[in-house]
C-alpha cells in the first residue's frame, strides 16, 4: 500500500515540474518576442521618426536557427517581421533601399520618404545562411571611435542592426575592468599609473603593444567609459546582437614583477618606438587566475554572451616556432577563459597569419588552432578581400571562420576599395566546397567614415549566397544615394569602379604627397602615393559629378561624394606639382622653384577650403570631441594631445609611425601639412640662394621637433562647416580642371 500511495505523489510532482518548466519556457518565449517587438519599434522611431507610425513589428520564428525577416503591406501598414531586433532592422533597411529608394551611411543619408509610403506588392521573405555577421577591429576603436559619446554610439549600433550585424566587438571600458581586478589584487594607483595608455591608444594597449603612452589615464575617463560600455552592450543585446568582449592574453603591468617576484614574465617589444611590455607566461599558475578574475569582474560589470576576443603576439613574434610550444600556449589561454566561463568561445583575429606569414607557416598555425576544441574557437579571416588566409590553412583546419573585409588602414582619407572583389568574394567563398565551416561575414576595417559604397556592398551579402552583379547594384546605389536616377552619375560610378575602386596593384588606398613629411621623393614610408589607376582616368568621373552639381542635387551623399572626388583629383595633382618643383630644384632654376612651390602651397590651401565644407573632412570635430571628455583643463589638454598625436606623429618626435594615420582634413592641411612644406621650401630656397646643398637630414630632425610641439599645442578649430560644397567644388573645378588635364596630356604621371 505504501508503494501505491507514493506513486501518485511522485507523478504529481513530476507533472508540476514539467508544467513549471513549460511555463518558464513560455515566459521566456514571450519575453523574447516582446524584446524583438519593442527594440524594433524603438529603432524605427530613431531612424525615421516622422514615419514610424506607418510600420508594425512582429516576431518571426526561425526555420533554420539563423536570422530571417519578412516584409508585407497589410491595411495601409508596412509589417516588418523578424527573428531578432537585427532581423527587424534589416527588414526596415531592405524596405527603405528597395522600395523607398533611401540610404543610410556614415557619409550622408537620404531619408526623403514620401508622405504615402510605397506598398510591398507581395510578401518578401529573406533568410541568412550566416550565423555570424561580425563588425570592428581593435584599431577602429581608436582611429575612428576614440572620442565617441553615447549619442554617436547609438547611431552606430542602429547602423549595425540595419546592415545585419549581430556580432560586434565591444571593448570599450576594458581599462575599468582591469583597474578593479588589479585593485582587488592589492595594486595601488601608483603601481598602475604607467600601465594604462591614453584614450587614443587603447587598441594597442589592449593588444599588448604598448604601456602608458598618452597617459596617465584619468580615473574620470575609466568611470565614464564603464557607464558607456554598459549602455553599448545593453542596446546591442536588446537588438539580438552578441557582443564580443575581451579576454586575458598575458599582458600585465611592469609593477607585476614587484608584486609577484617569482612570476614568469617575459619582456616583449613592438619595435615601433615604444618601450617593452610584459607578458605573463601561460605556464604560470597566475595566468589562469588572472584570466578568471578578469572574466568574473567583466561579467559583473557588462554581462557576457560567452564570446571573447584574445589575440596573442599581435605583430610580435613568439619566442619560438616550436609547434609543441604554440599548442600548449593556445591550450592554456583557452583554459584561462574556460575557467572563467565554461561556455567560453575564443574569437581570434587572423591578422598575425597575414602580417607575419614568414613565421606562421602551416605547422605553427595548425598547432595554435588545434589545441582548442573546434566548437570553442572562431577565426576571423581579417583581410579576406586582400589575401584569403582560409585558402592556405585548409579553412583554418576545420574551425568555424568568418570572411571579413578590412579595406582601410589607419583612417587614411582616399577613394579606394575592391568593388568587383567584394561583389564576388563572400559568395565565391560560400560556394567553394573547400570552405568547410565558413559561418559568417564581416567588416574589420581599421577605421570607418569613408568609402561608404564598399561597406554597403559587403553587408548586402548577408541575405544572399550569389555574387552581386555590379551593373545592376551600382545604379540602385546611386539612385538611393542621390535621390533620383541620373544616367551621368551612373556613368561616373562605372568610371570609379574602373579606377579608384578597381582593387588592383596596391594593398590599401594611396595617400597624397601633401600629407607626407616633406621630401624630394614621390612617397615616404607611410605616405604611399602609387595609384591603382592612371590619374587622368579618374577625371571623367569628376566631369560628370560637376555636370550634376550644376543641376543641383542636394542630398548629403551627393555633396559628400562631390567633395571626396574633387579632393582625390586635387590630391593626385599634388604629385604633378611636386615633380615640377623637384625638377626646378635639381636644375638650379630658382624662379621656377619659387613658382611651382607657391602653386603647391596654393593647392593645399584650396584643398583645405574645399574640405571645410564637409564635417566629415574637418579636424575641428575630432579635437572638440576629445576635449569634451575632460572634466578639467588638464584632462582636456591631455585628450587634445592624444587626438593630435595619433593622426600625425603617432608617437613621440622619433616615432617611426609618423604619418601612418595621416588625414586629409581641413584644419590639418593648413595648420600642419602646409606649414611643414613652407618650412621645407624656405630651407631649400635658402640653400639654393647660397649655392649650397640643402641640409635634408637636419631638416628631418628639426621638423620632427616642430611636429612634437604642434602635438602639444592647444587650439580651437572650426566645428561647423564653412561654405557650400557644390559652390566650392565648382570653384576648384573652374580653377584646376584645364591645367590638370593639360598636365597629364596622355602621360601616366603620378604612377
């Protein structure tokens, strides 16, 4: 009887447990649905507030476990259904681009929606094959994002969602996490004052390349950016994104040796003019402890989605190429993550396999990767449009991997990209049987806010697995950007496709000799002027844009492009003028030298005037946004120095990286580049007057000191554009068009 009496009780308990689990599941499903709907509605209200009332958002159940969306017109409303907030945002952007002929980019948006929105004739359904759509590079957080506030971040997160991105790198606020970890371990603020870098250098500090440069970092910065990171990851998760947070790779303060004298530390040096940094050997028991402490603290502050970025030996070679050593190293780094989070997945940038391929051969790469379980590591093929590393590593030896486009290095300003390559690349990789576990696409540029066409094109692959036909895509892009179909502008884009965006010959975009430290040479270490086209071949695009400008298109995107193409033509012409004064100098013709050097300086001033019409090409906002973070005069001065230094010297007066992050910006052209050239011309002219050889070496040393003084100077620059882009561009065209065309006269000068 006892057995019979207990059976119903056990049954009732089991039934209650099942009902409870079912209720929890239903509740979670309901919460998820409500989150998708609310996050989608909020995004629509931010992006198109005046038309938000015409849209309804509904949840969509995925049939594949990956994102899907639908669009449908019902009873005068546009219904957007999605499996996540990102999917809903993607549905919105599909509608805006395909039906309303709109566009949203960093460099100009066209949201001129009609009062009566176009209807969708039949239900649209899109599904992605890509589990992951990745975004950002450590460098992006400094070359572009150093001074962003929440308002700017909010716009970027919306841009990511609209373009289908669901896996953004999220490393803002990492310095605050480490501050708390080290304080808990008994380190004083004095121990750490030479560890944390200034705000413009976090990318390289986080990757273990440098300590302290640009600091000391104020506590107010750490606290404000803890709050900013919390806002960032909260919004990203609301939209269904899974942020990739940092993990420990061994980089520790120099004071670590004092605190732990028996710790197994190794000094390493980036070889770019900075001091040694210290790496805790993964064999040391403290390595796993620090890794766990960091992830625990980070989870407490920012939560987790179990995706962690960790890059060992970024542009630093390991002490040995022994595969057994590299395997153990990788195993221990992952184990440090696993102890902090049993569900940890290591997301690794594959940059080292590209940048140091002499070291990273097949045995070394395979050893590093195979030490981690396949489902616990994701590889980023960081520059797949330049060199697809997946093709020479057996698709990363079976690990999941993501096809990424890098495109921009250092935030340099140029017209450049691989339009045809990007139109074909992701689909070609996806349809290649050798791809194995290609599970995503993404963007890994060192800087953003330039060449928007390339990024629009890349992320269009999210919802397709076939190549993009540019003859169809480019006219749609132009119509959406300029507000109307224009045959001349469509022709202009075909010219741009064949020239600046042909993807031939050079790795990344050419700079102008204007931004190089003055020299008789046609290029410098970081100012590379070799073009991937004959410069005169770009001129028909300039002509066509000028014709359009006379008819008055006024979309933001048109005015940006008009300015950018005009800038590129003038930047290319600078090399012609340089060759003239170099020839005059070598021929001892002082009058010709004076004439052509004046013309060169005049060109710089004209470029400055042109670029002052567009905020995206101005120095003022960069410096003003840096100073805005300061809570007192000393902090404002420190942040301004960081902002000036990164885009000029990069380091100190002896920095080998000077000009790496050069920018063709109004304010910078007149106040920095032009002044350097004036000093150079005065030196050369003086030597010619005296019949002496100019002291080029002495000038190099003196100008570096002048640059360092410029970096430490404080000065306000305009933050509001001056003049109308169309008017100033036409003025420059009128002044330069004939002389530029005459100068080329069929010659391939500038290449």
